[in-house]
């Protein structure tokens, strides 16, 4: 009996190795934990195009929005660890570890990192008819009208929520916030004038700013971005040291065979070197990470340090979600 069990175990291990060696034999899904048409969706589709070239399989993008991205993260955390269901998420995976009291996953142990992907700055934008002209005006206006103005974001734990929380605490104002499943749908309402202002990633705002569909106040990077040269930084507009960079990473479910992770990482690195991807990201104000950061070890270390960085800031701010 014992012998038979041992043989069965050995066969299973052999089968898993073969499956890993052949990987991928069919389409891969990347879960985007926000609505379609938003910044994470845009980043993911660009990366997916590049990765498809080297993996030789279709990559399907699945939008699982809601609860600031935590529903989509949970889906991947509880998927089969075979490399066919991946997650593309951003800084929010680190902040939600402190923002949510009842997460049904641990991002550090239930996911296996593949690599960092891209750093994206954010922009403070508003509906076209919003009165303030520049950052100084905006600060004064929001403080004076805090009972009237509305701030849009993609749920507690999203980048737009984080940026708004930091901005409002910097100017010491509290306003009504309106959560969406992603800043894709939030942008539609902002352009339509249903909400007043929002801080969102350049991957979603560059085209709208250039087309004059929204008002833009400042960018959250320490330096101006080349694709929006006229837009000042928050720092030069008087909010000294105000900076938010939205880093993104790619993960698989914990327990995915190492050889599969290695193949996915090689495909990610190739996608990040693809001149078409680099050019498109530059137009959208994003910068693909250096090759040595697009690795499992770099993402593992980064996630840990980001959770440690944001935890005291969030505790101090006293913001929680259940
Ligand atoms: N990344 C979100 C989205 O794609 C927006 C956010 O995090 O603020 O909609």
C-alpha cells in the first residue's frame, strides 16, 4: 500500500514538472482588480500584449472591480497555483493591508511575486467648470467649500483614495468622497460634471488633460512629466514634499511552480524592453521599471517595505474599511 502511495506521489510530482515545463499550453488570465477603461486596465493590456509575444499564448484581461481592488486580489490569492491566473495590482495592495480589518488573504503569503512593472505619477484634476484656477486656489476653495465639494476615487485602498486622503490631510479639509469600481467610470462622471475633483494616474488622465476635457492642477511626481510639460508639481505649487508614485506589480497564486514563475518573469522583462511598450508608456507619463526590479525578489522586498511604510501613516490617519 505504502509503495503504491509513494509511486502515485512520484507520478504526481513528475506530472507537475511536465506541466510546468510545457507552460503555457493555453490562455492566461490577468485579473485587474478595477473596472475596465481605467489606468490599471491600460497598464495591464499593454503588458499583456508584450508578454503574449514571448509566451505564444493569448492573455485575457479580466476586470474584477470593487472594494478598492481587494475583491480582485482575493480572487487570485484563492486561485489554482498553476500560473494561468495572474494579478496586476498597484500600491493599493500594500495600503489595503492596513486599511482593511477583515481581508481574506495575506498579500505576502498567499501570492507569489513575479516582478515590479511600472511607476506612474498622479495628477489632480477636476470637472471642466470647477472654479479654482491653480493649486493655491484649489486648496483655499476646497477648505472654504468642504460641505459642498465631492471627491471621486476608486474605493478605499485605491491609488486615487490614497492621493485624496494625503491631499485632504495636507490642506486639513474633509470632504464628501464618492467611490467607484475604478477611475475609468469615475472619469466619465468627472467629465460630465457629476463629481468635482479627483487625483488619478497619468495613464488615465494624460489624454483627457491634453484634450481639455478636464482641468488639471498638479502632478504628484518630484519632477514634471515630459508628456505634460506645462503641469507644475505639487511641490513647486506650495505643497512641499507632496509626492505619490503608483508602483505596479505582477503576481501569481502562492504555490505556483518556480519554473512557471521564471517563464512569466522572462516574459514580463521582455515586455518591458519592447520599444512599443516603452513608447506608449512614455506618452502616458509612466516609466517601466529597470530590469533588476522586474524580478520576484525585488517585488517581494518592495511589497514588504511598502506595507511597513504605509502602516503607521494609515494608523495615524485613522482611516479604516471593513
Ligand atoms: N487603479 C484604479 C483603476 O484602474 C484607480 C485607482 O487606483 O485609483 O481604476
